[in-house]
C-alpha cells in the first residue's frame, strides 16, 4: 500500500514511484482486487491523479473505470469516484478543474502557481484530447446507455457526476452523442426527469445538459417539447422571479430558444398550449430608473428574442399570423409598447424591444392599427410613430437604434395600405398642421438634412410608404415644397432630382454616395408601375441628360453603384412610358440609350446592381442590419424590385419598333379576346347565381312541405286523442245504461215496458256511436293515404282531389247522423217526462193502502237521477261530435292548403326544368364560341412564341372547368 500512501498524502518509506507507475499499479489493483474497499480506494486515487496525469489516466484506466460502472453499480461511492475520474479526463472546462483543484490543499495551489497560463495552442491541444477521449468512450454505444441508466439513481454522488460527464460528452462530440441518446429507450425522458429534481445543483446542471442536447437536432427538440418541457421551464422561470431572476432564468430561456428556433412544430405546440399568454408577466418591468442589473438586461434580452422567434418573418406566414393574433389578444403587444414608451430603459433593451414590436406588427392589420394608436407619455401626447421617427432622423442617436426604428417603420407599413395613406396624407397641403410635427414633415426633414444616414433612412422609409400602392404614388406628386423665400414652391419629385444633379455638379468626391443611393431608390420605387409619375419625371428636361451622363461616364468604384441605379431609373422610364410626351417616347429613349450609352453598356450597368456584395446581404432578410453606416446602401424590399425589373427592362431596351408594334397589336387582340371571355364568364356567373337562387327556392319549398307534413301529423295525434276520449265516454255510458235497466225492471209492471223501450233506444244509440267510430277510422285511413300522397305531390294531385270530395261527402253524412241522434234524444226526453208523470199518478193512487209506495218513490227518484246522468252524457257526446266536426273542417282546410302548395311546387319545378334546359342550350353555344376563341388565342400565342416573346398562362381553362361543373350540376338536378 506504499503507492496508495504516496497518493493519499502519507510519507513513503522508500523512493517514490513515478506517476505512470503509480497509475499502472492502481489500474492493476482495480482490475484484480476482490474486495470492494480496495477497488474503491484505487478509484479514488485515480480520481486524484486524473487532473495532473490526464493523458496517462485516460489511456490506462478508462476501460477499468467503465468496467467498474458495469459491475459495481450497487455501490454509489465507487460509482461516483469513477464518474468524477471520467469527467476529469474528458472535460475541457478549465474553470471546473480549477474550482475542484482548490479543494486539494496547499500542494494543489502551489502546483497552480507554478503552472504557466495556457495559450491558444495549449487550449486547442486540450480540446483535441477531450474530443479523442470522448470518441473512445462513445465508440461503444452501451457506455452512453449505461451512463443514462445511472442517471436514474437518486444518490447525489452518482447523479451529479453523471450529469456533468454527459454534458462534457455533448460538448466534445455533440452530434454523435445525440444520435446515441436518440435511439436509446427512454433516453430523453430520463434526462427530462432532471428538471424535477429538488436539488438545485442537479436541476441547473440538467438545464445545461439539455441546452447542449437540443442544439441543432430537430428530432430531439420535438421529443423534449412533448415531454412537457415548456410547462416545466416556464414554471422554473416564474419561481425564479421572471426577468429579475438569476442565471437559472437565463439557462431556461436559452433552452427555450433551442427548442423553438427554426422548429415550426414546436412553435405551433407552444402556441396551441397557450404558453404565449404566460410570457406577458416577463415584461412587467415598470419605468423605474433603477433596478436594471446586468443579469436582468441579459434575461430581458433573451425574452425579447424568444418573442421574435415566434413571429420571425422566416416562419410560415400562417403560423406567424396566428402568433401575432395571440400576442395581441393576451396583451403582450400592449406590454411591449409600454416598455417602448417607458423611461430609464437601457439602450440595448430599447433597441431590441423596437425590433420585437416591429415583427409582432409586421403584416398584421389589427396589430398595425393598435400600434398607430399608441401615444407617447408627453405633453401634448404624440403618436409613438412620430417619436420614433424623431429618433431616426437625429444623428446623435446610436446607429443601431436608428436602424431599429427604420425597421419598425417598415414593418408598420408592410401590407398596410391604410397606414401608407395616413403617412402620405401628412405631406399633402390640405392636411398639414402647422402646430404639430407629423411623420411626413420628419421624413422630408430627414430627406434633405446634411446627415447622410438621415437622408438614406428617410428615403427608404418614404419608399415603403409607396410600396405596391399606385394611389399613394399619384398622391405624392401633389406634394409641394417651399425651398426659400421669394422662390415658387417645387414638387417633391423635382426637389429629389435637383439634389441628385446638384450633388453631381459640385464635387463627386465630396458628394455622399449614401444620400444619392437613397434618393435613387426612392425615385425608382416611386415611378415604377406608375405611368403618371414617369410622365412627371420626364417633364423636367434636365433629368434624362443627367441620367445618360451619369451612366456613360467612367467613374470610380464608389460611383459604379450610382451608375447602376441610374440605369435602373432610366430603364423604368422606358418600360413604364405611356408615350404621352412626344420628345420622350419609348422609341426615342431607346435611340438615346443607343447613341449616348450603348445597349450593351447599359445592360452591363443595369446588371451591376445584383453583383454588389451589399445587395446580396440586404436580400437575405427584411431587417436592416449593418455593421457600420458606410454599409447602409441597399434595402431589402428594393432588392426585390431590382430583381423583378432587371429582366423586363433588358428586353424592353433590345426590342425594335416593329416588334413593339406587333406586340402592341397582339396585346390589343388578347385584350379583346380577354374582354369577350370576361363577358362570357360574367354571363355564366349570372346564370349560376340564378340557378343557385332557384335551388334555394326549391329547398325552401321542400322545407315548407315538411312543415305541412308535420302539422298533418300533429292533427292526426289530436284526432287519436279525441278517439281515446270517445272510447272512455262510451264505456262509461254502457255501464250507466246497464245499471239503469237493472233497476228500472224492478219498479213496477206499468213502467217495465217503458224502461225496456228506453234501453233498446240506448242500445241503438250505442250502435250509432260505433258506426261513427268506424267512420272516424275510415277518415284516419284517408288522412294517412293523403299523407303518403303528399310525398309524391306531382303524381297524385288528381287522386287527392277525389279523396277530398269523398271526405266532404262523408263529413256531411256525419253531420246528418248527429242531427238525427239529437232528434232521437229529444224524443227520449219527452217519453221520460210522460213516464215520470205516470209513475207519480200510480204512487198517489196506491199511497193509502200500499206500504211499499215509499220504496217505489225512492226507486223512481233514483231512476230519474240516472236518466239525468244519461242525458248529461248524451250532451257531452254531442259536444264531442261538434269538436270532431270542427277538427275535420280544419283538417280539410289544411289538406286544401297542402294541395295548393303541391300545385305551386309542380308549377315551379316545370319552370325550373324549362330554365335549366334553356341554360344548358346557351352554355353549349357558349362552349362552341369559347372553343373558337381558344383556337384563335393559341394561334396568336404560337405567333408570339415565334417572335421570341414569353407568353404568360391565362385562366382560359377555368372557363371549360366551369362549363363541366355546370353540366354536372344540371345532371344532378335532373
């Protein structure tokens, strides 16, 4: 154990062995010892030597350490020593090594003091060693899987070294380790469990591990996101105090950026999970002048970047628009605008906030309208746009801030014709307010100031107010500027060209290329696709000579860009010329180019714009990012315009007058054909509208028919209820009649015959009621038959009318029977009165000598009561008969209404069939005409192709498709 004593600090008895020998003996002890304590001591000794003798320990002991991890996993102490040793030989992190070496005592510190500082070559060599050892470790994928399984151990001395070792592996060989973890079962899930560890050290190092794990691997990013990473990270940020938190908040934000950046799936999951709403409290910073620590600035900067990732212009348009809506509805945009207008905000945070607001409102009309309504907290209140433009044209403001304001203004006007109109309106004479500063006044002031950056920014901003908006281009021609006292006002277009020509005449070396480039971009954007603006530009006799002079001269490299833009401006004058000026028609301008410049030289100058390095940079992304003011030359939207116009201008310059005439003729012919096709399309659309309207009417009539059927069904149910009530009354009447007959037979011999006769008449009434019930059943069958006939109204109209006649006859028969029953009931009542009188007479005669007369009188009274009840029941039956009669009359009326509706439906259907037939015939004729027109158009296209002209595809086939769809619809209707 002498070597162990030497390593652990004891005094050796003999000469000390060298470090290599000691490491060799320790490795032998690890491999051969049977006692766990001996192996543990040897591994601990290797850990102590692993920093000083990194190469030796790695080359001799790595295999033994991995074997320890495989066989001694039950002992957490030896596993911790082995993981620490592997971390020391694989990690390239000097700070970690120094922090741990400080625990080694005076000898360690003395070693560090004598150790020279690492230079770059030494650090690179150490990095190479770490990469080589990492390659050896991950060569067997089982080693990484083993390390992942060890992370499930809750023991601090195992989990923490395991996290640090896996982090070091990812730092050195990220992609290879990612591939192994990706195919490992539950590999990512085990690492996600680190975020739930109650020990902050392990949780924080787990955040660093996940940062390296998610770099550049979309598959792992998706798995981590669906392992509930967003919820856990946002919870940690909230617990740590949002933007006021420490380094842990920064690590969480960096991990969120890794998960969301350039990953549309995770972005959509983040939005659908309503996590955007949880970002709002991050930006509740207030407007205090204090409390902006370095960590808070870093955290807030990352939070703003996270918002920008969700609404970046490079994202799919639909996803960006959805995130913008969510940010507006949850109040996040309003919170950002409050930071924008707050006081005491650091410059870099203010700049990043401006960039973030820019992308949140870019292309979103609702957000742009809200931003236009934001006012700065000043006296009097000013719009936020005006306050930002004041910073943009102020040369004392930081350059980065001015670029951010320009980007914000561009995003505010992007696809916002309403905002463009409001900006241009502030320049028009009728809307100028002398008591307040407007956006237009600031732009004009910056356009003609002595600061070249202000000139360029104002020119680009004004160009964005005209982008793809013909109306505002024409409106801006009305703007008049007062140059000096006593001189008449000049137009804004004229003033721009004056500055260009004057700057050229004074001194090219002294004139600022940046200012001239900005003005040329403004003019090109202004007059492109606007023949009226081209005419105004050509009215100034000095403009064309100036442009040709600039293009034809041999100037320095700085002026080549100006020459290219002058060529573009001249080409726009040719291409969008409506030949309204006799001296500057298309043909004369081309002749001038041929004589003064030369077509080849002109095309070369025109193509030099796209070859410029700054042009390529500006074309990459919308945000204007420049390392210095001298590189501020090209705008992103202007690069699109150059790319669009370069080819068409080149073709327009090379065309001869005859080719132009032929092209004009072909265009006129095509326009005529297009007008004819348009007329036919309009006719077809009108016919489609009529057919749709008729279909709507048919569907409404079907609905009415269904309603009528429902009402008939309801009436049937009511009749059934009446039938049930009738049956109940009939049963009651039968019972009462039986009791009455039984008692009447016992009165006396004189009344027996009368009572029997009454009973027979009551039985006759019952039979008649039974007959009425049968007739009601027949009526029910007739109603069911009418209902079935209602489903086929066109085929059975005649049958329904016959059934109606039969129903009327039977109803009259029922009425007659009810009247006869009433007469019979009256006769019965009269007979009953006579019978009562006879009974009273017989009672008076037999009263003195007959003791049973009292009982007979009582029975007669009971009989009278029962007869009165029978009379009441008969009256009820009569009332029920009246109710049935009324119900049948109402039903008859409804049936008549249904028959009339059926007749109307039949008439409408015949009209529809006739109109569809006529429409189909007209469409067939139109199809024949369109076929002839197509043939003529194809012939003309072939002629144009022979002349070398590109032919754009039109939508002629849409017309055929429309005919086919109409024919299919007609067949379906038939």
